[in-house]
């Protein structure tokens, strides 16, 4: 039997693709929920846009139809010498192959009061239920950590007219990922439109509690006290590997794997947020905690456990998210600090909330990447430019082909080229779209 621990995008994709290639029994085990759901849509359940069943991509009968068993239970330990796992209730199961897809857990840094009542995050189904429980009568919340999950939690609370204080350790929002220009753009949007009370260059010192061990205020390292009835801890995530403590399977920050997802134990694999590559793909991080890389790992592990040995090949980096009303996409590599030998062109519209941050090699003019805010762009077009070593001039001249906004949206490409010409003293003239024919053909 093939056992998969974890029913996130990695584990479920693995099960689905193994079933396409093998008739072996498959069991997915999850302590969080019986059925797979879209984790990024949890906020919309809280906000009333969806019910929880609406964020489950598959009908409940899908699993039985495809002969994939689901077990809603918690694993206690793994014995790699006998190829078996033991559940918290004492039940034991033997495996022929074991796939660990245990995901991430929210970071905690030993703050006083971090385990008090009315302190939570936004990662699991249980986190959503916890936030819902303590939102009754909630007047003020404080969110710690300036990342995407923090923004989601802030938007949730604001949708119910709850006052939100947001603590960001850095001078700029999400400064470990975004360049300063991009961070400032998002910060301006937040301050103009959404009523968040931002506290930059400030950190949590402790969470203050009452006699019932409930959060009632936080104290910052600058000595400020903010009264509240809920504290959101969203200071990033780390691999969820506590299950492996006594297993003998090698771990570091995550579960150590090679390019075939094999761990140090025979017939045991790891994929998704919990996995850490010993030798990462050049230009990539050893731990990749985004949706699409988890999906790719799930697809490839299915081949490896069914006899077709293949390496992890994720292709060009991309990601997407939303900062309230601003859609964000990134393709290629746009680092928070511009490396030596690279040049940048930042286009910002003077009226509308539109920003595109292009990065390219100074000498060869090779296009390296883009951060895109406020305009939807076509993934396939940017991917083609990246793998064919297009120049920044190639990209700008044909940028209309990448625009994915609805038909009647205002176009900005000619204005971008005008600004580029002014900055770099060039004479580019925008072309008519030509890439769309290739897109439709694919």
C-alpha cells in the first residue's frame, strides 16, 4: 500500500497521478480534514463569499470512484525498519511506499503569551474555525508579520469592521521579497484605501494576557502597548517535521531529499512545503513553499514511485497573489536588492495603481524577470521570453501580446515604452501583438 501523509496540493496531486499509473492501494492520511480543500481560499469562507464545501475542488465521491482511501486521523510515529506507521489511537499500517507531504506550520519565536487564547494564524482549517470563534464581539486585532498571510488575515477582519494594527519588522512591507519601489507601492495602496494601522520597524515583545490566559494587549519592542482581543501570528511558515523526531529520517529545516524526492530512508519520500533539497535546482531555494511547486512535485513523485525515475525540474519561477485590490504576479527573478550587472526599469502610472518592475542584464540586455502589479499578464508569454533569452527590448516591443486584462481595460504599453525611451535614450516603437497566435495554438 502507498501511504501519503498530508492532503494538501502536493499529497493529493501525488495520489491522483499515482492512480493514473498504478492500481496499487492508496491511502491519504490527514489530521486536518478528510477532504482536500483550497488553502488560499480560506479567507473567502470567513468573509462570506463562499462556504467551506465550495473550496473543495472534488466531489466527495471522487475519492471512492478513483479507489483512493481517505483517513481523517493523526499519525503518531513512523518505523522505517518495518515500513509501518502508528496512529495516535494505536492503529498500525504497513506501507510499500511512504510519501510525506506534511506541509508547513506557522512560525513562533518564543514570544511570551504566544500560546494564549485569542492568539492564532491563518494556515489550517482549524485556524479558520479559531478565528471565526473569537471574532464574535471582536473590536481590535493586532497582526504580527508583514507577509501575504498577514494581509489576508487583515482583509478578513476589516471585512467585519474590526480595527486592525499591523506590525512589520522592516522599514518596507515584505521587504525580504519585494524591492523597495514595489514595497512602497503596496504600502501606499494600503494606507490610502484600507484603514490598516501600520507599524513599520516595530516588533512584538510580548502578548499580554488576563487571568483566563486570553490575549488583551501586545507590547512592542519600542515600548508601545496596543490593546486588542485577538493577535494574529503570521510571521512566515516553516516545514512541519515534528512527526519525524524519532523516525531516524534525516532532517534539517525540512525533510532532506534528493532530486528524486527520496529521503534518507528506503521507500520514504517527501514533497511540498516540508521537503528540503540537498542540492537545489540552480537559482532556486532548497525549500519551495508555493502552490505550483507543490503541484509539480506531486506530479513527478507519481512517476518516481511507479518506476519512471525523473528529477525535479520546476522550470521558470513564477507566483501570484493579491494585496487587497492589487493583483500581483512575478515571473523570473526579481530580487529585493538589484545584483551587480543587472539593470531595472520601473514603470508606475501617474494616476492609476499600476506598477511593472522589469529586470534585465546590463550588458546582454537579456530579460531576467518582472514584478507586475495591477495588470494581468499571460504566464505562457513570459515563460517563452524567459526560456528563449529574449531581451528587454523584445519584451517591451511585444508587451501587448502578454496583456491578459479584459478587452475594454485601458492599455498602458505605449506609455511604458515612452518612459523606457526617456530613461535609456532609445527609440523603441510598440509592435502589434503576435504572440497570441502561439498562445491559442498551445
